[in-house]
C-alpha cells in the first residue's frame, strides 16, 4: 500500500477475507514544482566565485488549497524563501535572483571531472495550506578554477 492509501475493508456481509473492497483514496495530490535545470556560471574567470540560477521557479497548489511557501536551498543553506497569500501558484523569475546565488566554483577536478569545479546540490521545496509538501532535488556543477597553493615559509 502506498502513502495515503486506505486499507481495504470487508464487503458488506462478507465472511471470506478475499472479498475485501478497497476504500477510496482520501489524500489529495501533492503540489507541482517546475524548476528547469539550474545553471552555474562564472562571471569573472580566475575568481573562485560562481552563481547558481534557474530560468524560473514555479509551483502550483493542490485543488482547494493555496500556496504558503517555496524555499530554495543550496548545499543545505536556505538561499531564498517566497511566500504567497491566497494564491494558487508561486512564480519566481531568474531575474528576481539578480546574478544568482553565490557559491564557490571549486578547484578544477574537485567533482571528478578534470575540466569542471565543485558540484552543488539544491532543493526547491513548496508547502501549501493543506500542509502538503513537495520538493525537487538536483545538482549543478560549476566551472573550475586553477588553484595555486604557495608554500608557507617562516622567517625567523
């Protein structure tokens, strides 16, 4: 049985357990989130500063509910929270985030690909007034930066 399913009950007058009748599903469908692929870009080559952004983020509520909140989390840090009031959908254009959310690009090869930098995980979570939550999970890999580590020398 899946989450939200109701166990079957015996049919009226049935004595055989095989004569069970399933009850109707009582839990509503969950909200829908549309978050096209995230992009990570480096505005200034050579600097360990990248930006993560989406073209847009969009979420709709379940029937007879309104959207309460949509949250964007990157690497377990909350980066944006959008709240609604008597609205059945929340929409956030990528332009609303400016250049995007700042993340470190990471050294070349840190994510396993010698041509790319760090991979960042993200979650877009939404909650509607019926208390239902939905989430989109993903990851985006940034361009890498050639890191040069100089030895520390102490003079006495």
